[in-house]
């Protein structure tokens, strides 16, 4: 059974930081592209960042220079370090595991990040 479990969300003031984690099980983690997506109320889900099996990283323009994605293949875990947070970063953040070239794509349940004073 495949599981993706996110953690690390919460309430933070503008300018603060959060570190999200997504621990996976049931997949061969090192083969998967791992991504973080977010969905704000009334908006579509959007890609925040992803990291390939080889370690190549991609970021949305809105988070470049503030967020960092990383992965630990030994722990089957992907992270999203979020710094200099803004109110517009408020959203539910979802972890995704995608096996390129296949139909295998899995989602976590999401973790809420709220940036507010």
C-alpha cells in the first residue's frame, strides 16, 4: 500500500519559515519525481517545486529564492524548506510522487500552511 504522509505545516508570521516533510512508503522512492503542490481557497492546485530522481530541481517563479526542495533517498522522504513566507503562500500543501513515463502517481493528504500576523 502506497502512503505519502506530509507534516510540518502550521501558522507562521510573515517573514517566518516552515519546513514540510513528506515520508513515503510502498514505492521505490529513488525512482520517483517528487513534487510539492499547493492549493489556496478558490484557486487551482499549482506546482510549487519538484525534484527528479537525479536531483534536478524546478521551482515556481513565485517561490524561487525563498523555497528549497530536497530529498533523502535513504529515508524515503522529500522536504520543502520555506523561508521569507508571505500571506499569499497560505495554502494546503500536497506531496506528489510521480513515476515518469507511467501512470503511477500518488498524492498525500495535504498539510495546511497559514501565513498571517
